[in-house]
């Protein structure tokens, strides 16, 4: 919109079906979003209007809610779904607190998608060879890029906790400061957008695929979760003696009950399962453990006041609004129904069949299709529409023959 139109309060409307647009650009059948395909209103959040510091011409970005013209939130809106989950906690006098850890790769431009990604040429004139993980000088070759990223984060009001080089070649991670789930989802979205835009200015490509390189760790979006009492701010996962509470157990039990049903929400793309099925500390299970990175649900070492549950399933390609909503909704389901978790695991372990998760997008969508819990927590309209859109994407993937198939199978008798 023009700045004048925005400041005048002119209403921006958009077809309902756009919320189910698949990543190739198409749409599922109109019955999934209303056969009339009527309009939604995009209502800007006043706290999330940001001048864009990387833009040469003055521009601003406004994060909006997608509302029906009658005023209520659209069931197809992932931001709206997260707000509903937060409201359900509030009705119990509780407020979830989350933090996200987002991993991403910085690559040279990749104009030919049939060729693998390559790390960029750094200030030293060389491409990284993968030996820089956790090094204090790990991003020196990309210093101009990261310097602008830091400045743009400050301009957008995105507080950062830590930045580090991760295990992959030219792979990095940011930890955003914990806070309100909606705020953290907005910040995660803004940060990913910022990365892409600043990278383009520097002749680079930022990739948030779950697994862009073979034989290399993938990129996650771990979600750290705790719950506090509204008013007192007390962490309800710890009692007065610093011990875990029944609420803590039930939250974990709910997470375990929902992880298999919600895998397609945490791992939304074909490529997501490349990360999960070739794990480098990216577990595809619903086990829980104290400080064991092989468990899908990890309890990091912390003081009682910071006791939290880390959901390690979501990848960097997940929608932050939907992933956070699904994780928190599962935990609340456990609290409301007093679900008990399995026994915690430690050390090396084999995943029990009842705690294993779908390992392909097809299997995850079939599990989601059968899930009464998903329809109960997110509504039939949203779940069926999501499945329809993701099925289109999966069908598009199956329409292509991969280089592996031509290389390996063509010579078979």
C-alpha cells in the first residue's frame, strides 16, 4: 500500500484462498476455503509496523492478522491459531513463554538448482571447508554481511541472545530472547525475512531449508517452552522447593501425545524429512530426556526458575506461528487431561514403537488426516485445508524424476 493509504486506515482485503496457496503458487479445491472465495481483511498489528532499514527507498512492513469481514480471526490464519492457543492458556490464568533457536546456511548465489549449494567466497578469498564450527573467528569471512544483520536487527527491535557458527559448512544459529509466544513468532518471521534481504544486498543467498546439503547437519528451529502464572510470573514447572511439578509432567505428556499427529506441522516439506531421517542431533522421536540431544523433547540443564521443555522436532523451514501453536497446544492438552509422560531416557537408546514419528511427508500427512486431536485443537477447516495444500506440494515433487534415480536406476536391467 502507499503510506498515505495505510495512514488513512484504508482497509486491505485479500481472497480467503491465499491462506492455502501452496509453495508452487497453486491452490487446492475451492471447497477448502469457501466456494465463494470471499475476502478477508488484513488488519495491521500496531506493535509490528517496521521501517525496513535495508531498503534504499523508504518502505515499511506491517505484520497483519487475517480476519473475516465479520471481525473474528480467520480459522485459516496461522497467526490467528497461535493467538487462540495463547487465549486458552490465559483462561486458566497461565501464560506460555517461548524462545526459538533458528539455524540457517549462507551460500553463494545458486542460479542452477541442479547443482549443489556452495559456501560463499569470504574476505580471505576462500570458501569455508567446514572446520569453523563454534570458532570465535567463524564468521570473519562474512563480517560485512553479519555487521549489517546486527544493525538491521537493532533497527527492527529484535533482541539477540547468542549468534554462533553451527556444525554445517557456512551454517549459523541465532538464539532469540525468550518472551511472549506471539512476539517470538513475529520476531522469528521478521528475522528470516531480514536475513534474505540483507543477503541479497551482499551478493549472498540465505537458505532456511531443513537439509540443503547432503552429509551435513540440517537446520532446526528448536522451541523452548515454559509456563508462568499471570500476575506472579512464577514458573509453574517448578514447585516451592525447586522440584518438577505435576504440571511439568503433564505438559511433557501432552507433547508426547501430539508429536506424531503434528509432525506435518513441524516438518512441512519433503526436504524436512531429509533432516529427520539423517539425524545430526535432529531426533525424529517423541522420547524425553534430561539434557540428551538425541531425544525429541529435551529438558535443558537449568535452575528451577528456568525449567523448560525444548521441542527439537521443528526445522528451520517450519512456519513459526504454526509450529509454536502446535507445540503449545499439545502441552496444554496434556495439562487439561493430566497426561503422564513415558519414563525419561538417558544415554544411547532405542526408540519404542509408540514414540517413533512419521519419517516421510506422505506418512505425516496421513497421520494428520486421521488425527481427531488436530481437528479438536485447530478446527476441521484448518487441518483439512492444510492437508490439501501440502498434498499438492507432495504431488508436485513426485512429478519430477531426481538425478539419483537417473544415475542409479537407469542402468538396471
